[in-house]
C-alpha cells in the first residue's frame, strides 16, 4: 500500500508538457526559413517534422522596433 501511495505521489508531481504547435495543413519544409520566406523577425511559423505549422507560434523581436527601456 505504501508503494502505491509513493508512486501516486511521484506521478502527481510530474510537470505537464505543453502541446506542440498545430501543424495541420502546413506546407512541406526543411527549416524555419522555408515557412517564413520573407521574414526574419516578428510572428513566425515553425517547421515541425517536415511541415510548417498552421499559425505563428514564434515571436522574434525586430531590431530597432519598440521603445528603449531606461
């Protein structure tokens, strides 16, 4: 009984993993730049296992955009 309690406690403490970005309906790719042909910054799509994701889950700040923080 103590073994089951210890196992349940250990499993309850496991961190949850975040779901991968949605890649359904994406075009074939080899690198992230294949999914973002004219963009190097801003909202970008990821290349996941050979397909571009459907949305844009990666945000890369563009140089010179935004306000400087003192």
